[in-house]
């Protein structure tokens, strides 16, 4: 698709592709700390890495379609759950209760330690639990990630429930 910006320069927006998606997050998905998320479970049997990858991919498709900053959105989405504790651990007091409110800040601190983040990426990570956490996302890309995250999480939970009830 060809679009024209205000200075009349013709810009070419390529169609979404797996190759482009992979190249946008290559430095993230090859980082050993991020790869360690493969050992952490998120919803049911899915790894946290897989969950982040799914959220990142759908975010890429939607943001590219809507002509938004799909690069920042895709990268922010890949890092939105970059934390390592088990939120179901009953031995830790308040772990489950406060998880929704505390893990975005932990993920942002972890991501900040390893990657150069822009304001859109930071906002995506910090606000992805909205509306549960009250502060409003500052960018359209952040709203997209809040929706895609919930879509992927619901899909992952339903998939595991279907598996559980299969033998009834
Ligand atoms: Fe999260
Ligand atoms: Fe998530």
C-alpha cells in the first residue's frame, strides 16, 4: 500500500509478515533472560514466553493494520509480562491478591535493565492491566495491548479448560 505524507514523499507500508515480526523483536527473543520465560508458566500449560509472543504477534497485526507505531507496540507487548515469580505460589503472602497490581512495574524494571525503551514501550508494559489498574494508558498502542492481552489470556484459559473437560 502506498501512502503520501505531508511533504508529499511517497512512503511504502509493507504487508504484515512473520519475517518482519521476528526481526522487530529479534534482540528480545534471543536474550537469555527473556528466553528463561519459557520455563515459567502463565495461563495453564502455556509458558510466559509463548503468552508474550502471542500478545506481541496479534498486537503487530492490529497496529500495522491501523497504521499505528507497530514497532514500539510489538516490542512493548513482547516485554509486558517480563517477570519471573509464580503468581499462584500460595506460600508467599498476598502473592495472588496483589499480582495484577505489582507485576507491570516489576516487568518494566526488568525490561529497563536490559533494553533501551521508548515512552510508548514503557507505557504499554506499565499500563497493560488497565482497567484493573486505574491509571489510563497514554497511547492508542497501549490500549491495543490491553485488549490483545485479555484476548490471548482468555483463549489460553479456554483451551486448557477444553482439554480438562475432554474426558467427561
Ligand atoms: Fe500481565
Ligand atoms: Fe499478559
